[in-house]
């Protein structure tokens, strides 16, 4: 059951990332057609994507930690956390991540870092105060699973692709409204070019929404995968299930969280509202608990 869920989520995540890349390249081609230089649009799309990925790849962990007001945790402060991280890292077969803490009474945790060699486990003081040993093990195992499965790297890629999609869509719309597309239409292509421009307009309008929904789908799939991997690591799914139920029941807001970092946490730190399930970065906690209890 656990191995099947891990394999299924990995396959689906790869498919979604391929769809992302295809949308970005298609938008780049449409932009080039609107400008009158088809291959330039593709080159711009690739250049922006690769440049953004490179910058985010090497700096994303420190940026997120600073945004979250996290500080390095000393072993003398919470030795049980260090022992838990060290033991589970050995079980997972990865280097021991650095430990950071956020001074906030709301329980939560996340794991930035581009690969297992640069992994970080960051928890709130509220999590350390409110979880028992088995629940803390489940949460730490979940975060180590994100590190082991390269989830942060995947999320970095997806966020960059979403940003590129929005940027290219905006350029296409601006180019059409400011006349570049019309000049291209007069220079050749006639009716075929008009059809292309209409198709490009529809794509530019819908692509940001579709890209955002795909990003959320990737994020939700990675949470299911991390839950399954954590259960495999600890051999005790109920520990994480109990922790998730306790996190869901806690109503304290996490002051350090915002929309840019919310998808990294084990449960969403943001208030849910109308349509929250469709636009949530996390799957429903009840469903996550149900799957863990069934393992």
C-alpha cells in the first residue's frame, strides 16, 4: 500500500511538471508569433525559466528561513528534537539536516533545502511544546521525507514555471492590445494569423489559472507522498495521523507564515475560506489521516 502510493504520486508529479513545461514553451511560441519572431519567444521563455531556477536553486532555503524569522536551534535547548532528527535521518539514509526554530506558539513545521546534503528541518516552538514523542517523530519523518524525495527542488521548479507562465501571458496580452500582434497580422499570414492571435489570447487568459491549479495539484501530491514515506520510515503511521489531527484542532495563527511560504508547511498555516479545497496547497487533513490509518 505505502510503496504503491509513493510510486503513483511520483509518476503523477512528473506528468504534471511535463505539462507545466509544455504550457511555458507554448506560451513562448505564441509570444514570438505575436512579435513576429517565433523562435525569440521560445528563447525568452527558456531563458527566464532557467535563470529563475538557477537563482532560486542556490538561495531558496536561506530566503525562506529569513522570511520565516527562523534561527538555528542549539542542541542544549531541545536535545530530544536533535536525537529524533538524527535517528530518523539514519533510517532514511540521508545526512542529518540542520535544525531551525521559529519562536511561535502555533504548532507547525517545514523543510527547505535543495537536496539532502543541504536539508533543513524547521519547527515552531509550539510544535515542540504540544507534540508527544511519537507525534514529533511523525512530523519530523514527514519533513525528512520531503528532503529525501527532493520535494523542495520540485516545488522550486514548479513555482518558477508558474511565474514564467504568468509573465509570458501578461506580455502576450500587452503585445496584442498595444498593436504588435496587429502589425504582425498585416505583415503576412492574414486569416491564419488572426486565428492564431485569438487562440493566443484565450491561452494567455487561461494559462495563469491552469498553471496555478497544476501547482496546487503538485503540492498536494507531494504531501501525500511525504505522508506515505514518513509512515514507511517510522513504521508507525498513527504517530503522524495523531499529529495531523492535533495540528488541525489547533486554531492559533502562525504569524511568520505568508502566501509565499504556506505551501512548505506540513499543514497550511493560512485561514481557509470559500473554495479553499480547490485552491489549497494542502490536501484535506481528514483524507491524509484516513490514508495513514489505512496503512
